[in-house]
C-alpha cells in the first residue's frame, strides 16, 4: 500500500519558517523523484519544488526560489521542504507526490 504522509504545516506570521515532511512507504522510495505541490481553493494545483532520485537535482518555482529548500533522506524515506521567509501568498494546502501517488496535504497559513 503506497502512502505519502505530509506533515509540518501550521499557522505562522509572515517572515517565519516551517519545515514540511513527507514520509513515504509502500514503494521503492529512492528510485522516484518527489515533488511538492500546493493548492489554494478555487485555483489550480501548482508545483512548488521537486527533487530527483538519482542525482538529487532540484527544481523550484520562481515564486519560492531562494526561500524554500527541498531535500530528501532516502534512509528515512522522507522528503523535506524547508520554507523560510514565508509570505501570505504561500498560504495553501501543500501536497507531496511520488510515483503518481499523492499525500493527503498539510495546511500552511501565513498571516500578514
């Protein structure tokens, strides 16, 4: 059973930091790229960041580059998203995805 468990969201003020975690199970984690997406009600889900499995290459959306850092610990089957200098526009439900499977999402709310 493939499972992706996202956690670490919360309510913070602008300028604060959060670290999201995505714990995976049920598949060969280290063989797959993992991505973080986010969605605001009424808007399409957008990609935030991705990390490759083989070379660890990272991708960031322009809106989060230089503020967010994605990393993975294959020994723990976990991907992290360190989010610094959060802005109100980062408010969304954040999802992790790997091998076509989506986690349940974690809410991030940034107040101004």
